């Protein structure tokens, strides 16, 4: 493909001011893309950039003002007001990914329906408006089932696994919105996997290696790349991920969360239309990071090589272990003493138990070797 003529350095607006926006902005700055961030609240991570501001991002005037000289506006989260931004921005400013892609992804029911209708493998599910419908659906799918809120959930907070009609009836009132809940078959998976795909507006894609994501207490603890899966599973995971990203017409980076099933099938759990925790390893681990390829995708620039620089990369999250402020830097020197440990601290002003405060990546000749060093450095940090 002929590279487009990049005739000037663009201005990129990022809706969001958390760690994902911060890491996107870092790559933008490196390539002299003029970057600005807008967040509804004073998010700590974005303070690293002078082009960051806070404001009511549902207010068309605020959005218009923010986007006035942006060539492209992107989002760090599916919850950012892309639709409102698209209405407010000048006609020559692109919002990418498009509000229609975000609308499909941010509602788990709509997303699963779209993927299933396009033939992507997903766990059996039913979108249920009423409790009785949900009890019928769960009975025919077979317990246990996972109840999922359609919108606004993260880190598993909007989900509940129920084992009987009684448990379902108990869980429903607290979880269900006016339009109900999704009822999904409990997938008794072997492993959770993730694949990042970067896509340009015209459909050109690059796909990252398959990552294994290890969850502890419903949160991502570590990510190992490449995942220790068979070649067939790896091929299937990457191909399903690429198909899913085409189905939703993703632009920029899309992360695809997958379940590897005991019979070798691979099912899609959900998509995230942005760089994702499971792709943080790529900052040091890949020739082109997920953040850079997100920028390249939304700017319609040539995509970069997503392959690993070394045989293995492992990322370990640094989660808050206490309630407090400000973060405590005392463990940093021990973490930095670990050979080849790449330490990231997001700059969130206050710590909460389980909150993602930073991460560590290590590369190595084997997964075990990288894992040992990433774990050792992450353990040393007690923000
Ligand atoms: N159908 C299922 N069967 C078994 N486990 C599931 C199922 N759906 C989700 N889970 C488990 O719950 C976790 C969180 O689910 P999901 O991805 O729907 O939630 P989320 O709130 O969007 O979470 P996150 O922000 O961590 O992506 C999954 O990573 C997986 O471990
Ligand atoms: Mg998820």
C-alpha cells in the first residue's frame, strides 16, 4: 500500500485523562503530534501534559472549544461522549473510532448480538428485558449463567454468576436496568486470552500475538505473551479477533477478550474499542506499541509492526493495596533495581484497594524468565 502523504503534523484530541490517555499522548508527543486531552474531572495521569484540560464534556460549547483545531478526536474509553463530540466538532474533524462503532461496543447486549449475527463465536446468551424472561433463558441455557449489565460495567462489577433461579431472582433487582440484563452461559474456559488488532479507516489491519491474561479476584493480574497455546488456538484467536474488528468497523486499536475452551474452541467475551490493559506489554515488548498503532490507525497513518521484539513479554499490574493519598514512592528503588523491569506509574493522586496504579513489563528469552522479573519488580512497589 502506498503510504499517504503526511503533509503536516496533526492535532489530536483525546477524550479522557486516565492512564490510557496518558500513554497514548506519550507516543503522540514522540511523533510531534500536537495532543490535547479533555476529562470531566481532574484525572491525575493527564496532568503530565500541558495540553490537558477539565470541563463538562457533555456541554457542546466545551466540546466545540476543545475540538476547534483538532484534526482527529479519539477516546480513551467507550464511555466518552463521542456522539456529542461528532455533533459539536467542525465538519473537517474526524471522530475515530466512529460514534456508531462505540454505540455498538458500549452496550454488551448490542455488541454480542452484532457479533453473533455476523457469525463470530460467542457464548450462548439472551438479552432479557424482564426477570421472568431471564429465568426462562437461564433455564434453557442451563445454570450457572452470568448476568451482565449492558452498560457502564468494568472490572466485573456489573456481572453476577448465579447457580439457580432463586439466586437469579435475588440478583436481578440490584443489577437490572430498565431494559433488563444479558443472561450468558457460564463459559468453563481453560484460559482467558486477548488479541489486539489495529485497523485503519479503509480496513487495513495488523494483529498482535495472542496474550494470556491471568485474572485474580476478577482483576487482571498478569499478561504473558505469547500465550502458551497451541498453534491452532493461536491462529483461531487471531482470526476471530480480526473478523470481530471488521464486524464493528473498529478504527484505531481494538482489544478482543477471548475464552479458550477445553475443546479447543475460542469464544469472544467482549471487545474494547481502544488500547487495553492486556496490551500494555507492547510498549516495550513490541516493535510498535498498541498506543502508537492506535494513533496511527485513527490518524490514518501506516500501521506499525505488531510483533514481539524478544521471545517473551510479561506485564504485571500494580494495584492499590490501601486507601490513601498520595501514592508512596518508597518501593520504587527496589523495583528499578530489577534488571530489565520497565516500571510505569500512572500518576493517580489517590490510592484505593484494587485500583490500577501502574504496571511493570519485563522481556525475556522465555515467559518464565520475564515473569519472574516482572513479578519481583511489581511486588516491590507499594504505592
Ligand atoms: N460467560 C462467562 N463465563 C465465565 N466467566 C465469565 C463470563 N463472562 C465474563 N466472565 C469472567 O468475568 C470477567 C469480567 O467479565 P466482563 O469482561 O464481562 O466484565 P467487565 O466488567 O467488562 O470487565 P473488565 O473491565 O475486566 O473487562 C471476565 O474476564 C471473565 O473472567
Ligand atoms: Mg472484560
